């Protein structure tokens, strides 16, 4: 059975929940990319002949010896992708059994998340304005309509980043927000997170002010999404990811900053302010508090550094 021919059906069943729970579009794309990488690199022609040994060899190539180091998370995702694909194929009767049915993922160590310090946050938000100023110098707005577009784009981006930094929302959650999900009077926003779990975000005064400024410039459109382009179209994930990297570079930030790192920034800051891991868990929408524990490493490092500066008894 040629694997590439069945990938569209596999993707459809993943998205629709015909095989397990419905997967998000980003998850489906990631699974397909992993499966294609395996099929291409190993030149698989017939999926019914694939063995666990072949898959292990592939994983060793991708992740290194015993899946060590920072590739652990990636290898685990590939295992999940291939296990889902071969499990689906077995369920469809395309192969006799799933070679990964009893394969366990490697246990990753907790890694300190990449985040911005408060001075870097200020530099990043200033760079949002710098980014748009550069765009205006390259393509000066000559008409009132172009000036409106330039002001909309600036305030939309600023609002997005203020929203991300103050709420810790995922990029998919922000871009999927609808107008009626936001209640500025009660300072709340309802988002749909992973596995379609709904949670309520609490909006501080800074976020509410940024939203009011943006909404004043938001174009009239039939589109229900909160964040739209000047043409009234829902904003895309890839464009925001590229823009975030450019703005970070303008701010002189050398860390690998993505929209998700802004979520780490909020989680880190919240733990520093409250010292309460459960508060951070609730704010970020983590189902398991173990996921939130990555932020405790920052606190531990700060404690270690502070203790090192104590010199009681050092004459």
C-alpha cells in the first residue's frame, strides 16, 4: 500500500475526529510533515512492510543517540505522529498491526523556557512602533486611506502583543478570538484552547486600553474575528510569527523570540509576582500542573543567584 496516496484520508480523519479526538489544523499539519519525512527519508513504498526497527533507526537519525538533548521533544512528537498514522492504517485494514503500538516516548527533562525580561519587553513594544515607522519610510502613505491603513496596522500589532504579554494567550487562541468573546466592561475574554477547552482570560487596564484603541480603528467588516487586517480578513499565524522575529531583531533581542515565547514571558512574570504555581496554571490554561513546573526553574535560578551573593561570616 503506497503511503503517500492515503495521507489525505488520514489528515481528514484526524481533523474530523474519525480517528481519536479531533486534532487542530496545526497538529494535523505537523503530523503530516513528520509522516512525510519518515516516508521520504526511508524511501518507504509499502507501509505494510515497515518494522519497529526501521522506525527506531529513523528516530536515531533525527534525534541523535538515545534521543538525547534538545531533540527529545521533537522525537516524541514524531513518535506520536507515526503512532497515529500506523494506528489509523491498522484500523483501516491497510496493515495488520501498528508497529508503534507499544512504543513509549522518551522522557524529556524540564527546560527553562525562553522569555523576555521586563526591560526586553519594553524594548520589544517600542520596536513595534519602529517596525511600522520603517515600513512607512519605505512606502510612505500618500492618501488618507493609506494613512488609515498604516495607523490600523500599527495599533492592531501593538494590541496583539500587549494582549499576548498580559494574558499569556496562545497565538491560535488570540487569532481565533471573536468580537463577542470579549467583554471590555467586565474585562474578560473567552478563548478556546487545546482540545477545545474553554477558559476565561482576565484583561488588565493596559490590555483593555489597547483593545479600545484598536477597535476604534478596526474596519467595518462582516468578519467576526477580533483581529483582522485593514481589508477585514482574519490574521494568519505565519505572518505574525515572521513579524515577531523581525520586531525582536529591531529591539536588539538575540533570543529566539516567537509569539509563544511571549506566553512564557507572561507565565514567568506571573509566577514572580504571585509565587503561586496554581495561579499560573489557571492563567495559562494548563490541564496538568506538571506542565506549569517549567516556570519554577526560573525562580530556582534566581534563589540560587541571590544566595550566592550572601556572604554572612565572610570576614
